[in-house]
């Protein structure tokens, strides 16, 4: 039976495209980010949007894999996502740094964290191969093996004038095992405790991330629907910059928790099912 189409919900402009969070919204990963479990109706919803020609992108705060590699992993699960539809904080960081003339960066992260930077012509260095005065910026991403030598190198680079960029400033993300600590959040906490350096955030909920999404979709920010599971991340980003906010209860936030959110983190609608989005799109 075909699902009935409902009139668009009030409280936000007519939508022209969608941005999906990944962990907790479309899938749940294991703690090592090596295995994935699709959430209900994720593949079906993306397939329907693709068949209609509705623009959508996926924006994860995860930086472990280059966008093309991440997209390939998700396609194997059955999600309709092309390479150019997959966005990571490193995608945003590469564009932002290139625009500011940054050409040498100390990367605290796994191999995939700096991939988008290198594709943009930015030279990346590790803590073992970077003199403090030789880099213009420090970029912190997914780094489960981070040690004190990495943190010390980052602090020394910042003392020498480097700017501090971070992929994600979120303490937790959703996995199959429940809430998992965000490594970049913890690492940056240590660096800032020493340096007091201001942070330039490239992932959600930054203005840089929201603008990158709208640019990739080719529509104004106010015509974007942001779909996610975290009030501090996706909902606050949507509310702050004028996008529509759609929440799911399959990740870090329960239905009861959504009801308790202040306005600045409150979704325009809590979705009982991802397929409800199909009733809101042209």
C-alpha cells in the first residue's frame, strides 16, 4: 500500500534538500568504527529520495575515513550515497584552510583524517615530523592512539603561532554499544587546558559546516532540512542558522529527552520514522 502524503509541517520554510547525520540516524557503528548496523528505513528513505531527484548529503562528525572511502562503506550496506554526497569535517577543514592560505598542518589523527587536506594541496605532518614553527595550523580529528607526544607537539605549535582546528567538539556519539566518547573532544580539552587557544570547529554544529552543506546541495541554508539524533549537534546547528530541524530517537536522545530540550535545541519535528521525510519533500 502506498503511504499517504501529508501536508508539510508548519514552522519552517519549504524544503529543497536534506542533510543527514550518520551515526545514530542512519546506522549504528561499533566502537572501532569497523562494523555497521543500518537503522530502520534508512536505505528505503534514501532510495526514495534518490529516485525523486531530491538533493541530499550525509554529514558525519567522524573523521576517521576520507569521504570517498566512507561513501563506499555505506554503499556496501545498501545506502544510496555517492562520493560527492559524503561530507566529513575534513572536507570542510580543507576548504576553510585553503581559503585562508594555510599550507602546512600538524594533524593529530589517523591516516584518513588528513586525506581531504592533502587532496586540497595542503601538506600534513605528524607530531614526530613537525617542528613547532613549521606549521600554520593544528588539526585534531579521530585519534584513538593519541599520546602525550602528540599533545605536546600540538601545544608547542600553537605557542609558535599555529591556529587550532578541530573536527568535532562533541563529547559522545551513538554506537551499538551505547554512548561512546569522542576522541577529538578529549584531545582538544587537554590542548586547550595548556594553551587556552580558541578552537575553530569544522564539523557540526559550526557555521562552516552548515554553509558547506548548503553549498554542496546548491540551495540556501533556510531551505535545508537537517536530520539527526543529537540536540547539541544537529538541532542546535539547524536552529542557529535558520534551517529546518528534524530529530530521530534512534541515537543518543530518547523521545522523553527530546521533550525536555530548550527551544535553541528543539526540533521542528521528532520523526517516528525516517520515511516521514518523504511527505515533506517535493
